[in-house]
């Protein structure tokens, strides 16, 4: 009955502290488990504490589990997302957007330090009228009840896994499924997360490796904390939220199965979470109707999560742009985006500054950018280049090769013709390409159908809302004096107007005397008949 600690150990020392038999030892910074002393925590706990207490459950039984994983009773979870197999609503406020940026770009963002040495990332709101300040809890174990230890070592930002942004978006989707999400919890398990991220199709990963990854990714968004000072916006009064977690991880339930030797194998995880206080102000249906809070949501495509999980290692720049577009596109599908903006999103301010003065860094950044655009295009996020500021001469090679014929003979003729041209496709970029790109624009990105359809619905809904507000405003200004003056200016009698409206003459008389106001549908007809626009 022995366990071993894998290479993914984060050296946090928790397991050694919690081990009741002193079986866990450290030598030269490496932890190991003494087989003679390890007794599977029998007589002390029902479950092996090295696995339960480890933030990533890295200890595993020495012998691999034989046979299938049996179905065991688990805590009931919240309903699955992506019921239609394509997309699901998710909270999309600025708080969620910026938190997503931190999780996918932590190491390249311009962090600052406060007077206590803690790192913080600040974003202004409404032209510096307000601000959101983000900090990170240095403790991955979000269940810890001890005092908050803010992250102060910038080198630890590298440990924030870009894939944790996917879990953050999953939480944002679950938050829309409950009333009062800042009060009510939601429950998800490893099986649901595997399905959302496409890990259920990964046959190259063992069950233990998947559970270790999932436990890590689940906890990292819960390290994020935010302090919000929001200014007055229209009729909505300003508000403040003191430093608090974006997501509360309330419980982690570990599911074990015992083998014939008495070793307990971790076979599943169930997580109980709740949205932070931000949801009371940005995801509040009742408050939105009463105009004391926002209810801001968008549509999360399922393919985006699985794509991030597929390309995150080789194309982190493409991942950052894709996640940025998830929020940016909600503000309007046809938005012109400058190349410098996209590069800063993908690679950060520091690398951009270096490229301005270092030729080799500039070359590397250009290659990475063009490669990332190609990856986005492959996943149906097609960039539409502005023909004026982003001419063919400075566009990526893969764009120029889009018209390459599939037929071998036609392709040969294509290359022969290209070779006879003064400027060939495979020639190096023109001099001053970087300078040109710093002024270039992408008109918009064509998006996959399931994403595009949802955005179109949001835009139509937004236009209807604007139209109703505009119509309501115009109709409200239609007074009894206006009706009387408009009728008389057209030389129309009360009887003639009544006949046109299908009303009685007394109805018109009472309306002009101000005894009552016409219903909205009648006011709309009055405007048309009397020419009041």
C-alpha cells in the first residue's frame, strides 16, 4: 500500500505536513514516500491525505489501477452547458473580460507593485472616472482559510496556465444559469470539464494526469481578486466593491476506488463554486430591471474552448487574440482593428517596444504574428485585410497562396508565371514592412457560423431596444397641443381625423383637450397621419 509523488510536484510541502505517519520525506528539494511507513492513512483518515491536501493531487498509487473505473455515487451537479451542442450564454462584463486577459496573458501584462510589495494590475473605467484593480492570491489552495497572501514575486506569473482562462469562461457561463449568482452555488465535476475542453478524447493522457490538470486549472481562476470602483453610468449610480475573489471555490470532493492491495485510486473530482460580489452589480436581472445594476452577457462558442486546448502550446498569441475577439466582437461584428492593437494583445507591450528598436526581435514578432493569423484563419476566424493600409505586398504568404490551384499542372503553371514576375510571392517582404504594418488595419474577422449567428441575434436585439427607446421618446413628446396644431395646419376637422383613425369624434376632442393620453399604438398612427416625425 504505497504511493509515489510525480514530477509535476509543486514542492509546496503540504503533503509532508499532513502525512500522519511521517512517510513523506524530502531530499535535495525532491519529495518521496517511504513504502514502509505509508499505510494509506488507515486508522487516521478515510482518504489518503497526501492526495486530498495536495493542490494538484500529484501523489498516485505506485501500481497503476487495473480494470475499468466503476461508476460511483457522486454529488449532483449543475446541468450541462452547451445544450444545443454549439454555444451557451456567459457573463461578459468588463470584469470578466479583464480577468480572462490576466489568465491568458499574466506574464506579459504591465503589473505594478503597491506599498506592501504586492503585484496589482489596474484598468481604468470610463476615461479614468473609475478603475478595476486585480490581485492574485499566492496560494493555489483556494480552500485555505488563512490570511490572504498576495502574489509579490513576478516570476510566479509564469505558472498561470493559459488554459485556466477556459475554466474562467465556464464559470462565467454557469453563473448565468442561477438566480442571484453571488448567493447561489453551482457544482461541476471532472467529467463535465473533460467534455467541455475536449479532454475526453485525449487517449494519450492517463486518468491521473487529467485529474491533476483539471484540479490545477479549476483553482487558478479562484486566485483572482478584484477591487472595483465604478462611476455613475446614465441613471445607474456609481458603486464600489472592496477587494474580494472573482470566484469562490467552496469545496472539492475527491472520489476514490480501492484496489485489491488497499491502495485508493483517485477516480474523480467534484467542485462547488460561487460567483463573487461582482455578479451583484454586473449579472443581476432584477437590478437591471430596476436600473440599479447591469446584466451583461454574451455567447460562448464550445469550439473556442476545444480550440484553445488544442493550440495553446505552439500558438499562445493566437489563443490571446481569439479570447480577446470573444469579448471585442460583442461590441460590434464589423470593427476595424489596427495591427499594433492585435500585436499588443498577442505578445504584450514589452515585446512591441523591443521590436521597435531590435531588428531580430522585429523579425521574430512578424513571423509569429503571421503564423498566428494563419492558425486563426484555419479555425475559421478569417482576417479581412484593409486593401489601403494593408496591401497585398505586406500580407502574409499564406494569404497570397490562397489562390494556388489544387491541380498539379495548373499549380506548375502558376509558379512558372510567378517566377517571371518582377515581384515573386516568395520574395522577402518589402523594405519598411514593419513601419507599414504599424499603420495597417484589419477591417474585421469573419467568424464561424455558430459564433456569427449569435452575434447577429445580439445586434438585432440591441437595435430593437434602441428603436423602442427612440420611438417611446418621440411618442412621449406628442402633447395635446401638438395634435391640435398639426390637425389644424392640415385643414383637417376632428371628424375627418377620427375617420382616418377609426375613432369617434369625441375621442379626438377629449384627446385635444388633454383629458387623457392616447395609447402607444394610437400615438404611432397619429404621428403618421398628422406627419409628426
